[in-house]
């Protein structure tokens, strides 16, 4: 689905009475080359509705202004919600020798009001490009102004300053990487697996948990460690999880939410 089709906001009314809500519509191409506007969401009058193209350009502008190189990783769009992910090759930490992590960031938007224009930072494991999201270690930022606003430069400066500070080393990223290192030395037996599941990851659906355990106990486990692959560690469990969720052929917003829940839950298990 093309996330960059033209959009428009149309006032809603009922029996001639105008509503305070607006219909957001996308212009889908038709075989007859006739405009075919289809509703993709309903938003309030004061909702900052932006075309996804402008969000992508804002992401590129932030990346250009940062002291760290960022490249496009993937784009998500389900007809309503949009996520533009970028990764950096710059190493910001080492879990163990030969197993490095780098900074990444996501920009998000929605046409139904469910996800306001904003961004968040994340980490990537460079060996397998697994993305690791966290609400506990990285703050999210919601933009207050549109890219065409006279206040846009203030927004941009704040975001760029935040990214550069994290990339240069901060308490937040050091705590995050410290917990990932603890996971790498955290041996997971059946008792610890039960504690993790029922006390830290109890919000994860049974079906997804089964997929994670299948991956965690299978031959692919050797890809999640660069040293003793005969051990079962929390780091391997985390990477089994993010490998499934980050590289899904057809991801959803739920996939990103579950990624964050698992990363933060496992970090809390060893904190």
C-alpha cells in the first residue's frame, strides 16, 4: 500500500448539522483514472494532520542535521498508521566482544488520530539488524508544530540536540546497554523462564510466546550469541523475540508495541 498518496480532510455532518470531527480521505488510483477518495480515519478539528510524505521529509531533515549518520531501515503503513524507521552504523555500545549495538530512530504519524506526529529512539543489534524499542530507556517526543510552521526550527533543534546527546553517551543509554549486558550473562532455566513469562511478559499473547520459545530453543539460537551457544541466556531470548517481531513480513503496530514490552520486561527481570 502506497503511504504517500494525496490526502484531504473533509468536514462531517449529520442531517445537515456539521460535526466537530473531520473525515480523512486518501486518493487511491483507479483503473478509470478517476479520483477515488476513500476514508482512512476520523480526526478532531485540532488534530495536526500531516501527509506521510512530510513526515518522511522531516525524518530526513533530522537525520541530516544530526552528528550521527542515519539511513532508512524500513517503512510501515497499514492505511491508517505510518512508521518510518532509520538506523545508524555508529556503534554506541558493546554487549560483548563482536556484538555491537547502534542507535536508531522512528518517526510516526497516523490518519486516524491514533498516533500523533512524533519520534522515538531505539537500538539496533548490528549482527542481525534486530530493532529494540524501549519506553523505559528512551523518551518519545511529540512534535508541536508542522514542518511548514515558523516554529519548526525550534522543534528540529530540540530533536537533533536530544539525538546527539544520546549518541555521545548518556545515563539513559548506558543504563540500557548495561541491562542488555546483564541479559547476556543471565542463564535462563525453566524456573527463570516461568518468572519472566508470568511476572514480566504476562501481557504477551500465548501464540507469540510459543513462537518465541520455539525460536529460543531451536537451532537458530546460535545466531543470538557470539560466544558459548550451548547456554540459554536472556540476551538470546530477547533476540529470539526481536528477530520475530522486527523482521515480520507483515508487521502491525501491535508488533512494535510487543517489541517494546518484551525489551523493557526482560530488562526489568535483570535490573
